[in-house]
C-alpha cells in the first residue's frame, strides 16, 4: 500500500506540472488560421541553411538571396540554433550569445562534435582562438526585409528541446539537475529540462522575440533527435505526461501569436495532435502529408555525398506543399565550400524536376 501511495503522489506531481506547463505557455484549443494549401503548380522550393555549426557572416547571407530567387526558391528555413552555437540575439537572455555563440577555434581539424569546447575567459590565456558569432536583432530585421524584397519568406528555427548544449552552457539551470556535466552533453544528452518552469518561460519568451523580429513568419520549433534517455534520469522529466505537455505547450506558444507552426517529423511520435502543425519530413520512411515539407535524407542532404549523387534521380512527390534542400555545415567551414555545394544542389534539383 505504501508503494502504491508513493507512485500515485509522483504521478500526481507530474500531472500538476503538466497543467502548469500548458497554462504558462497559453495553450488553447483555438486554431490559428490554417496554412495555405500547397501550390497547384507543384511543390514550392525551400532551402535550409545551418549557421550553428559554422557561422555565416551577414554578407554571405545577403548574397544567398538573389541566388535563391534566380533558382526559384521562395522559402529560407533559417536554422539559427543548435548544440555547437546559439546565433540569435535575445534581449531577455543575453548570455545565450555572450557565452553560447562562441567556442574554441578548431577549424584546422576535422569536425567532431565531441571535441567541442565552449569558450571561457581562461582559454584566452592559453593562446586559443575564439570562433563563432551571432546576429543582432537589428541585423535579423534587416535580413528579413531584404529577403522579402527578393520574394523569399524566412522561417526561423530555434531547435528545442534537444540540440541545446550551447544554450545549456550559457544557462545551466535550463538543464536537468541530473544532467549538469557538459561532457555528457557531447555524448548525446544535450536536451533541456522540460519539467523546469524556467525552461518553459525561456521557450515562450524566445518564440515571442522571434515573432517580433520576423513578423508574420511561421516559426519552426525543431523537436528533432531528442535524447529522451537523458530525461529518464530526471525526477521531473521522466514522466511521459510532462514531456507531452511540454510539446503541446510549445506548439501553443506559437499558435497563440497567430502564426504557422513547423517542426521536424519526430514531433508526430510524441503523442500530441499535429494536425495543424506543418512537419518537415526528413526520415526516408516518413510519408509527408499534403501540407508537409519533403526533404528525405537520401536525396536532400547536400552535406552528404551519396545524397547529392541521388538528388537528380529523386522521384519528387507532387502531392506535398514543398520540397526542401538541407545544407548542414558540420564539414562546411568555409563560404567557398558552402557556395559550391549550394550551386551543385540547385542544379541537381532542377535536373530532378525536369525529368518529371
């Protein structure tokens, strides 16, 4: 009887926290205006760029816009944050860029996530070089306007709750109390504590800031590759109802601001209702719905040689809203490499489209 009572109390606390998460982020059953149907002339063309692994200077971003326009791309999926670096200035959370945007320069070595070292003042005494950067609110607003002038919609992404090592380095209190060792983050445990009210407040605030910087733009909330095994060690996050409530509240935080919500396809596996969430489908085995974005790993990942080789042979789905090329930059430290792969990718996608 005692064991039953203890278990009941633990679940009760979890349910109470779930209610807190939903109420804090303003969860509502009201729907925002549904996203527009996919074009009748075929899927629109989108591009993802990753500025976290390697920082892109603003002149490189601006130079990309006319190239996208000329190639018929109308949407830029702007992956602003990830484990190796936080690139979005936050007025409410300044340490996110003061600490999370910088790491020890190891660009003379092959990329290896586990060798990442975030920059500290002590590194300056060793002769190490600082590497990274971030975009100010003013720069991002100007970039948003420039994109509009080229007929391009920017969809900013802040990846949550996983891929968060840089953020956790800046704000350790957002990590689970059982996950405070940075060495563990580089072994797959870079995930926020979703049962922590401070995490809830952070996510809601960041989403609000994104909506102010990119007015009217859809917001991508990430939700991919979440290492749930790290939550199993946390006294709060281990409860499935807490995890589910966090995802529901994250979606609601975007919806209450009246804009479209996007997430990676893993969100559909969390048990929440994703009927009005646009999924970015990157797993080959996932069948995109009519309003989703198709970017299967085997064809659309420009950083992968085999994917680039297959791209011209891709049987492009006609019954989806959009197709997307993804440029992840783990092994793309220079502008020249990135521009070369984008040029090759644009040509290969056109070949795939012309054979249809």
